[in-house]
C-alpha cells in the first residue's frame, strides 16, 4: 500500500518512537483498596492535542520523558521543513503553510519523519486535494447542515458522540467537581464546540453519502480531522477519505472492509508465513488451513486498523503521521 | 447447579470461547472491562470491529476456567461479521440496556440467531445492563425485570440484571456461565471441550491484564 522505494530505510524511523506499553507495578497498585480518603485527583495533564498524557499503557512520567526527546526532534524537523518550503518558494506565512511541495520521495521521507504538529491539518488538506472540493462544492456543506431532514442514522450518531475521544478535553471537558457521570441534560449543557462540530459533520456526511450513512469508526476519523482543521474542511476530508482512500470500507455491508482484510491477510500469508501460522486459523490452536477461503477471526480485530485509520490502535503520535502517509502515498 | 467432579484431586482447567453480542452502547465493553480488569469508565470509546480479551476464574479449589472473550461492535452493519464471532463459541452473553426497551428486541434477535446458527450446546446468558441508573432513578427503567426474566426462562437462557458501573452481578454472571459449561473433561492445560489443542499463548498471563488487544 505504501511506497516501495527503500532508499534510506533507517531514515524512515521516527527518531523517538512513541512509548511502548510495559506492565508495571502501578497497574497492580491501582487495584488495591485505598485505606484512607483519597485526595481529590489532580487535573489531568494533556498533550498538545488535548488527550490525556497518561493512559492505561503509559505513565505520565514515561510520557513526559519521551515528550522531551520528541520536542527536540520536532524542532529539528521544523527547521528542515522550513528550509524545504523556502527552497520550493513556499515560505510559510504567519499562520503556517497552506501550500506544500509536490509529492516526491523526499517529501515522502520528510512526512515519514514527522511534520510540525500545527501544520498537519494543512498538509493533509493539501495532499488530499481538499481545496478542489471546497471550491467546486461551495455552499454544499452549509446546505447539508441546514437541511431539515435528519439521516436515518441520526440516533446512532448521537449515541457515539460522547464515545468519541472521551479522553480528549476538546471533546469531553472535565466534569464539574464531584460529578462522575453527567446526566443527559448536563451532557448537553457541557457539550464542547468540537463535539457540536462532530455532530454536524457526521449528520451532514450521512445525508450526503447515503451509501455509507453513519458507520461506527467514522466518528473517530471525523473527530481526528476536527482536531486539525475547521469543520467544513473536515467534512470534505472525510468525504475524500471514504471515497478515494478507503473505498467501500464503511459501506452498509462492509464489503470493502472484507476486501481490505483479504488483501492484508493474503499479504501476511505470502510474506510472513510464520505469523500466518499463528493468526490464520481459529486462534484456538487448530491447524491453519492454507487453502481456506474464509477470513480468519483475527480480522475482527484488524478491521478497525483500516476502518478508523489506526486511531485507537496506535499511540496518537504514531497515528498522525500514518494518516498523512495514507493521504500522500495511497494514490 | 451441579456438574460432574473429577474423582481425583487433580487440577482441572478448561478454556471456553465466549462472545458478547447486543445493540450498540448497551455496555458490552464495559461489562468485559469490569470482569477482566475490575474497572469502569463513565465514557468509553465505541468498539470498532471487535476486541479480544481473556480472563481466568477459579470456580473452586481444583477448577479453573479460562474465558477467551470476543467483545463485538454493536452496530447493525457489523452483523454480517457475526458468524465469525460465534463460530465455535461455547457461550454467549447477549446484552441489552434496561433503560432502552428496543435494545431487548435486538437482544432477542441475537438469541434467535445464536440458537439457529451457533453451536448446538452453546450456553447463552441474557444480561440487562445499567442497573445502577434505575437504582438511582426507578423511572428510568424501560424493561421490567419480570418481563425479561420470563422471556429468558422460556428461551432457556441464564438471566442477570447487571451494572458494569457498580460491578453488581457481573462476576455472578460469568461464574454462572462457567458453572453451566461442560467441565467434565479434565485434561492438560489448554484442553478445550469441543475443539482441543492449545490456545494462542498471548505471553502467558499478560492477556488478562490488558484491556484487550485493541488491535
């Protein structure tokens, strides 16, 4: 799926791979009963996108130790990018670059090594050709948002809004002190602007593309786009992504998703037979039938890789370059 | 409920495939998270595709049961994948939300499908989740206990009302399933009634500690 050039292979590795999960004492600690009244939890520290730094896999200390190195990488990458843009006659203005150099192996390498976070949205939009849609269908998004018709999947959308990035402060604000679960009324009251944008984007999309409507996982794709660009652009990027890069993947019968899984499984079977021996069967130790034409159950897990673009499967800092690679390299 | 005991003092270990089914947002992943990690999040991300988790419980001093759990996405369009979940499943938990009556209809449809298509001897439990909400505010209840219980009895299902949030009845639910499963086939570690052979070894006990492969 990705480019096949292999020059400079080690250069493709990020200089600071995202922190990996290792089980630790603290996991067990949190399960032990607390004898005394616990102090009020401190306000959770958030990363640059609004996600909690600490997750079930990573402690705050681990995150911040990695972040220090990563920020150094980012500074170096930013200088490189600035130079590249200047050489291409595209010096970034005040608000960051809008245009980027044409696709090339060099750009591919630069993208794989990371792009300044505040430029991501612009780079996604540029390389996916978003501007063409924005210009050609001017007013369409507004028309959809103002449509009196609700798509048939509107209730499903509503159900998933609060289940989209609940660990991100831009989607789910910290609840008022002492409140753990907000009532439906409070949820409405404390809705963030971004969650309201997410609702509009998903409703508009379901109206515009009835073949897909709403499919769980679109909430994560749209939500991620919204973290990096304005609403109307996010809408068109979701459209481009589902039409061009992941065609059929989210459609009603998920047929495209099965095709994706077939390609993945065939590649594993042909290129990584020792892995295939482990995952190609029923995961119950039974013999793997090399000639089977059924998708193995492991695809129930791997399907989300494609459906939600690795969001939730990889750490966010690993997901983000992956999304750009998809826009840049899959055509 | 009784089941045959091994005549010797030897340890018994059985491994079973369990599948969770039900309408979206009824709390399937939350029930699993409570059972596997004894945790609860008020807001959980929607499950895409499925998640695979394992949990081992001791039924008594000599009997250990390991569940391989397939936690599935609830949206209708994922239904075409369902046979992959319940193929060879020994047991199923069909979940509905006691504050949403339509979710019981969906649960009934799942039970019907399982009884028609899945393993003949599959043990099915019906779980009415979100009990904590009606405990706080009885007017929120949309499915009466007696109604669901009568249906479960008629369809031959185990039945519990649960709260993943407070943990009420969650362990009981899984224990009841384990007790109803055929444990009378003592064998080496990893022996599994019906299938046989070793399961995938996810780094020994690691899998149970994780929230799931989430892959």
